[in-house]
C-alpha cells in the first residue's frame, strides 16, 4: 500500500543570533529526517524537549516552511502546492495543539471556536454548520448545551476535547497531535487518549502523535520514532521497540520513564542522562556521545547512519554497525 505521507530528507533550520549579537548561528531543529506514515497508523514521535518533535510536526503540515527535503501527502509534494491547493488540502490535515489553556482564544465562545474552521472553508449554510458543531461536540464528550460558554468555564480535559472537536470539524484524515495530553493530569490523560483512539476508529484517522512522555507514546502508538537533536535515532513497530530497542538513547528513555511492567527493568544497566546539549552546534559525530556510556572513538568523529537492525526496525548507532 502506498504510504499516506512520505517525508524525504526533510530539514528545518533556523538562523539565530549568538549571544555576542554579531555572528549568526544555525539551529538544526529537524536535520535530514526521512520516514513514512501508512494510512490508519498511529506514528508516535518521542524524545526530550528541544529535540525537534514539534518543529517536525508543524513542518510536515506545512505550518512551517521547510529548509530542504520533501513531504509527499497522498503522492503530492506539499511544498509545491499553491495557496488555493494548500487551503483545499488543509481540510484533510489538521493539528491538535499542546496546551488547551492557550490554544483556544479565551474571548470566544466554544461554538465560534469550533465553527471557525467550518466558516473559513465555507462548508455549508449556517444551519448545517450549527448542526455539525453540535454533532462534533457530542462526539468528543461535551454537551452541546454548553456551546455558548467560554473556554475558562471548562476543565483542562474538557478544553482539550474542544481543541480536538475544532481539529476534527472539517473531517480530516490525518491529524498531528503535539503533546496533546502533556498539560493534563494523569487521570485525565487516559480519557483523552482513549477518546483519540475511539475517534480514529470511527473516522478512519491516521495520527502522528508527538510527546516527550514515553509511557503516553507507548500507550497510543502502533509505530514509534525516537528523535534526538533533530535526527531520528531509532524507529520500529511499538512492540518491537518496547521489547528490542537497541539505541543507548532509547534505552535511557526507557530507564527514565515508568514502564507498564516494572519487572522488565530489573537487572538492566541504568543510563544516567544529564542535560540535553544545545541543538545549536550539537556534539560532533553521534550527537549522543557526551551522554553515552558506550561511546567509542568513532562516535566522536562520524555520525552513525540509520540502518536496519531487524525487519522494519532501524537504529543509528555504531555499536550495531
Ligand atoms: Fe553511543 Fe556511539 Fe551509539 Fe552514539 S553511536 S549511541 S555514542 S555507542
Ligand atoms: Mg514540543
């Protein structure tokens, strides 16, 4: 089956001013990243903050312009579409944002927040739009009776439900969820994750699910990408990654986050991580080498290519090359 999205050698660089103010420096937020998303998949993207996950999510939706590379959606090069074509495609690709507290305009009633994308894309008469808003509110578990309320009158979990309703109003097929549950209490997180799973089932959705919390990504994803300083360092199906992750950074992540089965961790060498280096001038060779307990001479000199270590399982580490 043809992938729904193909990302080829995608780069997103930013020019930033150094502290001295004169020299410009390059921040490689997304650095030569390639992967595919199949229809119906939930592709998890995990890594510490500052590793480029959100930039990747926004760039594959062309909410940011790319620096280089390609994003093919349903076979079409996203960055070569003109304004009209892109507006048309926007209906099919949507984003759920991290923070329901700041991503919803506090001065707007819930009804107008959810209506907005429907109005922008002129999807029907006012009566049809109102009907759609009520239907989608019920679907995400918010009583349509409350549609004239403002965002602050809802709890965090309810606000994220409103954010999801807004993203789904146009019946998209592909949704990027960027830290969609990170701002919520743990008890509410599971409810929102289950809602996303139900909606995917009902509407045949494909998700790219970005989070720093491995437990959350493990729960929802079917396949997982691990990112470190702008690069993909490991990718595999969820079960394969959980059982057989090989990259020292992935091992460190599994050490740092609670697993579903804590017994799996017993007897394993714990990797102490320290802080993430700056993505401006990242370490030479393998970017993880200053934090890696297995670092060898070659790691300081040469960036390890992403290579297949088992069918469908790729890892970028000199240890297994
Ligand atoms: Fe560690 Fe070297 Fe592998 Fe990088 S390439 S993760 S430094 S062993
Ligand atoms: Mg982020």
